C-alpha cells in the first residue's frame, strides 16, 4: 500500500492512525500490546522446521539456470 506525499490517510481505528497499543482491543479483553511468547524447544535430537516459500516459487514458475 502506497500513499502519495501529503495525502490525508486515515485508518479504521479509533484514532484514525496506525495503533501499536489499541484501547478498543484492551476493552474487548485482549492484550492491547502483544508480548513475545517463546515457543517450546524441541527435544534433544530434534529440530524445528521453519518453512517458507519464495515469491518466484509461489506466484509463478520456477526459473532454472543452467550453465553449459
């Protein structure tokens, strides 16, 4: 999302701005500023698999580079 310079932009929040601390979320009973929660460490001999896709594999076809 891009905004032009000096464009008057408002968001659908109580303040009309980006809110890092949300009073409306706090009033709903949730943490208004979420805190980091560490994940459980894997057992010895195991590891955590972190999987992600790159845009060239997700949104199009894979490029193959060959050197001859």
